[in-house]
């Protein structure tokens, strides 16, 4: 299969998809081809086990295999960023597999949202009654077997060893780094300057500041954090619903310590549903992806971890959200997709970029 070539004449021509197994397609590429990898791999939890007629891609354990990530690392340039979505049940195993492949751990981003249903939730009193343990069922009234999912981890790694400095890797012809300035959190126009209290000299960490000097947020905005907050799907532009994480953090900040401060100012917030809006979700002949990522989040990740003109790999393209986000940012991308059923969804998504 020929490696795609790019013509930057239009956003559509910045993105390309290759049909096949990620293992096989990776072998077509020479070492040090890609400037970054941004992907949403299978979670190895059987997420779509009840969705008959759909590809059961998420049963694959490929993302838990260090040998796979070693092959991914081979095609990445030194210093290149790797960002991979995970699932709370399996992301720890995936993280170990990636680290065992030789990557340096950088961070773990927490994508927090207000939507989510605990598939498989059971009331324990009812379950005990069902299995005949009626004598103790009453003791478990109000107990269940799981919690509502509200966290999606995003693992961040770098293609270098911990013994190397990023600056030395880049100076030797590598790539990498995070575009902090492009992702700063707006500081707002309100006056948040204040004179902090005295710092105990015995503290192990403290900010050195002359006595009486006010602290003020940076004019360019705060540094991006590793916590991303999603508004709930039913939020309005000027009103959050009760289950919205953004609204809850906002209210807690106003009540905390009597300062009437909005605590959401410390985090990135996205006014999109975590599973993507209907407009962002391709559908062909009744087929759509079960875990489509929000384009707003993918736009932010591309802006953070890449730069225009670079080449990004997504080994598990799905419906092509990574490819669209890259094209919107002027970044070239190649996606691998094994499931034939998803190819028309990718084409529909990319065709609207023309």
C-alpha cells in the first residue's frame, strides 16, 4: 500500500486514511516519520458487546501490548509527543505498556464530564434477593456495584528517555514540546490582584515575593492545566444544569473561603458534549461511531501537541475526529482504520472540509 502524499491546497488534502490493521500499516513507514501521535485506541473492555451488527473493535488488547507501542515509537521522531485516550478500567495497564516500550511519561490529563451512565449498574439489595440471600438484602439497601463514569484519562508520553533533556533532543534534530502559549486559559478582565499572607519559612516549597507585593494572574492567561472540564449536554450559553462539572466547580469556588471567586478559571472548559454533538457525528446508512470524541477537545489537543505543517499519526482513526482536528489546524495527518464500516464515516467527515 503506497504511503499517502499531501497537497496543501485545501484542508481536505491535509488528511489521509489507510485501510488495514495498524500492525501491518506501521511496517510500511520508515523510522522517524511522524512528528506526533494522537489516538483513541481500543479500551479492551468490550464496550460494544451489546451493539449487534457493529464492529467490536474495543475488545482488542492491542493497546496493552508493549510490542505494539515499540513499533509506534519506531515511526515517531525523537522527542515526539504521544497522546492516547484511555478508560478508567484499563488505562493503567496501557500506561505501563507504553512506558515499557521506551517512552517517557509526561502527564495524565483528566477529561471530566457530566454525562455518563454506569452500564451494568446493579442495586445490591435487589441482586441479593435475586440470588436468594433475602436475610441480608435489607442490610445493603442503597448500595450498588459501581459509580457513574465522569472521568476520561488522556495519557501523555514523549519519545525519549528520562535521561535525555528535551532541549538536547530537539537540538539534535528531534521535535516535541507543548505549545503552552497557544493554550493559555484566559484570565478575564476582573481584578484578581491580592496581597498574600506571610509564608512559613519552614515550608518545603514557597513563592519568593517581596513583602506586601500583590499577586496577579498573567496578562496572557494562566498556563494550561491537566484538567479539562466539559459542560453537560443540556447546558445553555448562560446557564449550567445541576449535573454540569463546570457549574459545580463554579459554585464551589464562589462559596469557598468567602472570596466569591470563580474556580473554573484554573481549567480549560469546553461547551460541547463529551461524545460529540450530532453535527460532529458522521452517520452513513444508519451507522455511526459509538465513542466519537468532541471536536473542541481534539482541536485543543492538536493545538497543544503539534504545529502547522507537521505530520500526525492516528493508528485507530475511528470516524476521523483526529484527522479533522489536524486539518482545521493546518497539520497533516494519516489515520489507520481496520473496520471497513467506519471508512464511509471518515470520508463524510473529511469531505465537509473541502
